[in-house]
């Protein structure tokens, strides 16, 4: 059975011009934005944006769930943080970075970004 890809219309002029995006696109935007925040080691599952060239962009989004309803987006993501960082500060930075990235790239409103700290990365020796 083929996987169903949900799409969302982000522009429709009522005529011949429409722009649609797949939900996977929103998921990848959220994952990539989160990994750009200082203190984030990776998205849950051990994938960081430095691994994208080897593993592929879709693998980056494994720890991210996106819910789109009536043109509004809710995001849940699980992250692994660097040891020693401030969890509240990094969590707030993730929320802001993900919200801004999705809204700027899609034009859709983000109503919430929930961050779950799933792991802490061991300090490098």
C-alpha cells in the first residue's frame, strides 16, 4: 500500500495558480531549524544537521511530529542537548527558531512548538 502524502495549500489565487507543500516539508523545516540552535546536539534518534549529507534530509525529521489544522501548525519535537547547557534557555530558543522558520518559509501560523528533551549528549574529551 502506498504511503499517503498530505499536502497543504499555502497560496491559491482562485484561478490557475496554487502553491502546495507536503507535511514532510514542514517537518524538515522544523528539524533543521532546531538543529541550528546552540546547545542542540541532535534530533532524537541521533541525527544532526551535519549528518544530513550522509543520511539524507528526511532522516533529520524522525523526532519531529507536525499537526496542521485550518492553516495553523503545531509542532512536537524531541531533541538531544549538549551536556551543560541551560535546558530552559535552549528550549525557548528552539521554540522561537522553529516558529520563525516555519512561518517565514510557509506563511502559515505556528500555534505551538513543544520540545521534549529526550537525551543529553556526553561531553567530548
